[in-house]
């Protein structure tokens, strides 16, 4: 007797159908000691990697397949989706490849995201090494039986046999404890015997254990966008669609001898390990007579000569020795093609004038620097190459390429074009339920209206607000798949069609095709991933460089900017609104304490304010040592050369590796393995082996006993928070570039930031206000002077920033372009006739001051917008009603409100400036005067720009206030926030509290708050 194998099971990757994760199914199948388990999710192989990984660890045999809908439409939004279901099981890796390709081609042929459209003939044409089960209630045999009777069912079976061959078809019977199960199974079994086709028992499984029934029914209601009440008649009434043991299946199917054995035999014959389908990277085309390694070596030689000088005259000592070492490691691991592929992508960016830079651990590589992939000199900075690539690595390195965000799509499409849709795809992101989304969807399934469900979701922290059953089911859905999304950056390439490895389908984003696996699944199966990341600051820097060249006639090379004390002065003063990475409240508070005076200080600054170093209590020791309040000490003299650059405080992952080499004699490869094991805690056995090796190495260096314990414990604690030095180096370069441009070309810097929105920590209002404080004149949009985007005008020695037409409410880029190209304009009627401006457009332009050039007041322009909008090209009559009656003048506070409505910012005096006299009368200090205030307690006021509640702050809440002179940091202790949170939610606040100073950083510890009555303020960016 063959032990029963389940051949038809759905996981959560059937998206709102299966109610258990693949791991849960595998664990339950192993507990039940099944012979094998097949995963057969709808229209894809979404969960097979997680399934295979879990099953492999449990010693469970795996079968791979998919339930495919023939002649069906969308499954979502429909209570009983149309179409017939068949289950296709792969007999071998070859069958798996054929199934994957079939699903991919069907998805791609659709032309847009959605369920693939397949017919029986489509499947038959691509069938290869498959076993096809006749399916469930919606299978062609059962449908025919219910609709037309036994003869029609016979004809349906003959169609399956004709399509796939008798030996490749099996009739499926199942028992869900429904009244019709026995009679239906009798008909199916009798037909199969009569036609010489195997009969197999399945569980038609939709959840691992009986407890999954309620969750499955809720998911079905969510999928149908209906309530549970509306789904009555379509929902299962018994919990029988779960995994059953061999003994239980034999009892349930005793009426049909042999069907359980048949399932076990088929499961054993179809089982294989998914690792057999692992692909390789495509071979990179090389010049005649050169393999990939030789071509890489030649490209590195050319680049290294340019970067470092020739071998006999190197400008950086040890550069060529390091390059030779790295090339030998790359060659030994066979990764030359990977480096060539990334080089090719960055070369495309250079050819097309797209700013990019490699970051991540690639910055530790002199080869990457020589190829132009990164901009950080790994040799000069003494970066640790083995953090990036070591001989012990079991997969290719990970090179992230940052690309200016506005042009990243060009790079993605270049990769698709170069390698083809069937050899390249983007990585998926599996969108899972979070607390809020789960609660909302479950509430809707229970019949709550959308507004009621949203209210319930928002009240989830209020005790007793959520009914217990809804709370329980929402908790069960948390972290389970809801739908497939698109990874922000990852792409994979294959040496053979990627569709043989994993199906590809269209993403919602136009022109993007996406794998059915996420990044972790791709890594587990051996797919090579490239991260092409969009970085807004690169776009802003490119725009700034172009603006400086066009307006000032100065060509900037960001890779060759001089290191200037004045730039570091700006950073030390925390004058960093808009500056990459160091513009947040926490960074601005830290800069005056770090006082960076050289590039490496910026590297440390970038790494310092991160969750890891904060949680690891590394920040304050470093700051105390930086300012001389604490002596610089080392756990062991051998660590001084490694930790001296961070004052004895370990901050970087690379330092952990160097420490292992120094005190325990680890090789660089062993050190990288220790870093991975310590940080990930993936294997206790692996960690135990490395710990023994570490202690043995320390003993050889005379480090034993308590000293050895202290060193190991320090490294283990540090491993959980160390930031990659290579990341910091890449980011620090952009910190310096953005600070340099802000110092020397503040107007161009502002224009570039506005044109690269959304970007960074600060709103456009804060960016404009900061630029005005630096002497930049910010001009309103003007239909006769503005372009589509913000631009520079006036004296090159002191340029003004003119806001673009697209910044006006409702004026999209297309209309803005028509207005800019059609200038000059004679009147609002001219705008309506030639540019196609509607009434709403003219009202917004008038409120923004963009029609001031026509000589009327803004109120008069708004009043006449409706009449002017009638001047369309097809209207021949003269437009009347343009002349406004005598209207009251607009107050300054009304002007601010109009600006915020039309532009989202005001380029002139803000509401805070307008109420300053009243605030002074109340003794309220401005942000600019706080540093000179001598009192211990002070009152401040401002518009809230941010509210933040970091997990590392022990319950404290940080609020940033902005007035017309600058910014004020306000801290609410846990108790103060409980006391004042209802008031502190107002858009503008007056705060009283203790004035705290620390090396140039000024903070108010709040103890009293009141709402400040301002009618016109921009929205804050809360909890970001």
C-alpha cells in the first residue's frame, strides 16, 4: 500500500482562496506523515519556493502544480467565478518548466494584469510531462454532470483524454461531507473505470486544519467583495477541506477501493526537489578571443589607470595590489559576468546622461570603483572587500545601483529590451495583511459599511471597540498574502527564459512584467537579482548641475568637488534643510555635536543616526568621545587600528569583520561568515562552530578567560546593529554634493528640489522658507514668464527662483506646457481660447498670482474666471461678464490662505510672520533667538511640520515647529504626550517648556501646550 499523498491543495498564494500558508500546509502534512504534498494554487507558482523550503526541512516529498481556469474571467468581485478548473501537476523538472512557461505566456498574452485566459486547446498545445486531474466542483466533468448529465460528463472526459493522452489524465474524487459527494463520486469513479483512466482521491484542500474554515469563508467573502450573509449558498458549511491522514482518507474513501493508494503512488512518482530548476546568469557578450574574465580584467585595467594611475605610477598606494586580489576572487567564483552586467547598466546610464551610482557593499570594491559602478575609492578609504565578496560566498554579490528617480524607468526598459521579456523580469512584492487592512476587510465581510469598517479599523487600539470575533479573524489574516505587488527595484536575469523557472505576469505599472516570486524566493532558488533603485536626490543633483550650467555657465563635476571648510561650517551649524540624509530632526540635532570637518566625519554622521546604533547604545559614547568628555579606550590593543577612526566605538559591519581577523586570526571569508551568522542568527550549529573557532583563534593570540568572553559578547551585541560602512560612504558623497550646491548656488538648489518632488524630509513650503532665509527671492508663477517647472531668472550673481506653472493646483504638466509654449498671453480669454484653460484652471492661476501680469486684482481675476472660460475656439461671440464689481481688498492672511490653496506654499510672508507682533507681546521667542535666550524656560510657537514617535525613544514624541525664522525641536516625554496629545494635534502650536542646550543643539522639553489660531497653514508630515 502506498501512503496517501495530497495532490490538490491551495495555500494563501491562491490569493483570497486558500487560507493557510505553504509552511503551515507542509508542517501539517509532515505531522500527518503523508507520502507527498502537491501545491496547486490558482494560475501560478507563487508559493512553491516557500513550500519547497519548508518541506525540505521537514523531509516531506513535494509535487508542484497549478489549478488553471479554462475560459474564465476575473475571480475577484464575483461570488461564483466563471470557467472550468483543471489541476495540472508536473511529473518532472521538465514538466515544471512547461507549466511555468504556459502560465507565463497566458499571463503575458493578456496584455495587462489579471487572470490569464486559457482554453483546453491552449493547454494541450503546451502539455509536456504533465498529469492532469479532472478538477473539483468546477472541473469540466463535474460541470457537465450537473448541467447535462452522465453522457455529457463522458464527452468531457474524452476531450481531456484527446487533449493530454489517456495515461496523462486522472479523474479526481473528493469528499467534503456534502450530501451530493457520494453520488457524484460514484458517477466519476464508474466513468473513469469504464474509460480506463486512473481514479484518485484528493482532499481539494483549502486550509491545513479544520480551524481554517472560518478564515477561508471570510477570505471568500473578501474576494467576492460581498458580505458573509450575501455569500450564503456559496460558502462551505463543513470544515472538511483540510489535510487528512492516510488512515482517515482510507475510511472516507472505503467505498472506492484503490483511490487512496493511487494518490500515494502518483505522489511518489511526481515528487522532485525544486532546486533542480535553478538557472544561471546570461553570458555577457565579449569581444572575439576574450572570455568574461578576460574582458572584465581589460575594462578594469582601463578604468583603474584612469582612477589610480598606471601600475608603475599609482596615485593611491596599494591600489593595483587590491585590484589584482579582487579580480582573482571574482575569477575563482565565476562572477565576472555579474560585474559586466552591472557595468553595462551603468554604462547605459552614462551614455544617456542619467545620474547613477552603485552603493551598498559594492562600495568596498576597487574593481567596482575602477569600472565606474561606484564613486567611493575603496582603497583610499581602506574599506573591507570581503564584506562585499568573499571566497566562501554561496551566491553572487549584491550590487545596488541608485538611479535618478525621474529616469529610472528608462533604465528598467533598457534591461527589458536588451535581455527580452522572457529572460528578464522584475521581482514581486507579496502584499500581506497588516493590522489595519485585515481589520477593515474582515469588518466589510461581516457586513459593515465602508465608513463603519474604516472607523473600526481606526479604533483598533481602543479597548472593547472591536467585536472579539472580528478581532480574532483579523489577527489570523495578519501577515498572510493578499495580492501580488511590484518590488521597488529588483530585477532578475536568466541564461534561459526566466519563464521556465517562474511564471511572469504583467504588473499594474505600465510596461513592467513581474515574476510571481519575491526577492527572498528568488535568492532561495538561485535567481540573480539586480536592484535598480530610484533615488530622488540624484535627480535633484542632476537638475541642479544642469541649472548651474544653463544659468551660470559653470560646469560642475560632482566627483571632483573640492573639500571646502565653508561646506563643513554649514553642516556643523545644522543648516541642512534639503541636504541629503542629514536633514532630519535627529540628524540636525546631532550635527552640532559631531561637528564634521572632513569627509570621513560625514561617513560616521550618516551611520550614527540609525535605529541600530541608537538601540545598541553606540551614539552617546561616540559623541562623548568626540567632544573629549570620555577617554578613547579599546577592548584590546589589537583593536586600536580598526576602531581608532570611530574613537573606539564600533559602528560599521566591516569593523566587526576586521576585529575577527585581528583578535581571532579569522580569514576574511571566515569573518564574513561570522558577520552573517551573528546578524541573521540563522543557524545555531553554524554559530556554535564559528564561536569555537573564534575562541581558539583568540587563545592563539593570548586572549583567554574573561577578556575573551568580553570580546565575543561585544562582537555579538554589535553584530545586530552595525551599519555597512560602504553604504555610509556612498551616501556621504551625496551629502557633501548637496551641501556644496546649497552653499554656493542656493537658488539652483531650491529649484532642483522643487522640481524633484516628492523628495526628502521637508515640504516645499519649508524648502521655500529656508531658501528665503538664505536670501533667495522666490517669485510666483507667471503665465508670461514661468516654465512648466521652477526656474532661475534675473541676475546670475543673485538669481531668483520662479515657481513653475505645474505647481499651481490642477495645472498638470500638459496644460502647463501649452501655457509656457504659448506665451505671451494677452488676457484670461486668450488663455481659455488658445491654451484650453477651464474655469477651475483660471481660478487657481488667479489665486496663485500667476495672472498678476494682466493688471487686475486676484479677486477680480477669480470673479471673472467663469466668464473668461467661455472663450473657447468654437465660440464666436464676444464674451461678456469679465469686468468685476468693486471687491474688498484681500488681507494678508487671506493671501496666505489663497497661496496654500493654489500652490501648497506661500512665497511671501507666512502666517507666522503676520502674527509675530502678537506673539512678541506674549513673550514668545522666535526660533532664531533661542540660542541667545538666557532664561531656563521659554515659550515658542510655530506651524507643525512633523510629529515623530521613534521606537527607540522610550515613548517620547518629537514635534518640529517652524516659524518665519527657522525651526524649533520640541520633545514631549511619554507623560507629557499623554497629557497634551489632544491639543498638540492642532496644526500650529504655542509651547512652553524647559530650554535644553547641548553643543549647539537647542530643544524645548514641553510642559504646556495650546493651539495657535492660524487659518492658513500647510499640512504636517506626521509619523514619517
